[in-house]
């Protein structure tokens, strides 16, 4: 299933795509796509519904982030060997984990704000993993059963804040609108192998990133198991799993975003995002 949240910012409602790719409302069926509604039991219930009888949502209605009220937004750095090389970093022996503020989350096609005074805002297409059930100390062989589904994430970064201002990466990753998620939460049954997904990103029609999740240093099952050793993963937690090469930081000379540009990004089976960059108000 392809699950969505639609409507105005802060007032999104749960929905689902029908066979024709149209959004159907699930108001009154689930409260929202978050928390206990991400469990297998609720997913099984929704699968039994006749989607053609659900209310049709008007074409062009805004899509919000495909997950509601995520408790945590966790990210993995340097998880593609060729991306590590382009940034001059060593391939890590264990996953590099950092947090992104949940206030950065926005819809897949919302405007992305370039922070005031920022000069080094960068793009990163990434596979997002959404946790479906409370997860603690899960073995790698069982880890994917704890996943509700997958989505596209643009893990935007302000490189000066991230790398030149000392301390943790979090402040360079957490600016408002730096976490577009969606358009869909694609349930795990429709993604039989998360390590075989092509992904790409364009800026103003120029391809900047092209990759495949098969080249990740640490795969999804490994990451879910690893993270569950250090913290309890909760339903709705989002894990952004790293980016392939082609980021602005890695270009010679580096190339960064400015207001008035358009990013398009895609992951096989998970849909497309499109964002216009604007100056922060």
C-alpha cells in the first residue's frame, strides 16, 4: 500500500492511493499515519477496505509528510563508500549516527528555506525507513519485520553549520524544512528488498546524484538492529539511511543551493519529491 497524509500544514489527514494513483481519504478509519496505526494489525485492516468506496480527495491537494508525529528522526552518515570518498572521509567501521530535529520535517513538495546568511546549503537524496512497532535489541534477521514501510527523504544540510561551527552535526541538519518526507509511506510488503532501489536527485534539471541502495555500507536490517541496541525505536521513528555520491560538498569546486532553484528526487517504487528553494523569512 501507498499511504499518504494530505491537507494544509498542521491539519493533514490520513489517506491511501487507489489503483489509479488517486488519493482516497481514510478519515474515520485511522486517526493518522503514526503511532499504533503503523502496526501490522492496522495495516491488515486497511488492506481489507474497498478503496474505490473511500472518499476521493481533490487532485492537486497538498501532501504532507507521510508519517505523523515522529518521535525521532535518526540519520546515518557516510553510508555509501563512494560518498565518503568524495567528502574526503574514511568509510566508517560502525554506522555514524546523528539526530535531525523533527521540526525540520515537511511535506515532499513544500518549499525549502535557505537559512538566513547560509552559503553552503546542500542536497542529499536518501532512503527513509519508518519503524512500525516498539523495537529494542532486535536481531538483524528479524529487523525488517519491525519496519512499517519506506519513503523518500531529502536530508538537506547547511555545511558551514555542520562542519565549520564545531560540535555535533545536528545544527547543520535541523533547519526548518530540511527534512522533506514522502510523498508516500510504502508498506514493507511492496518493498521485498530495500537493498535494490535506484535513487537520484536533480537540481534545475541537472542530474547531481545517481545511486542504488545495494552499495550502502550498512544495510537497512543492520541499521535497525544496530540502533535498537542503543535506544528503543518507537512507531513512527524515521531513519534516513545515507546518501550516494553527488552532493554539492563533493564537487570541485563545491556547488551549493541558492534561492530560486528546483530539486527533484526519486527512489524506485517510493515516488518523487519536488522542492523550490526560497529565502527563509
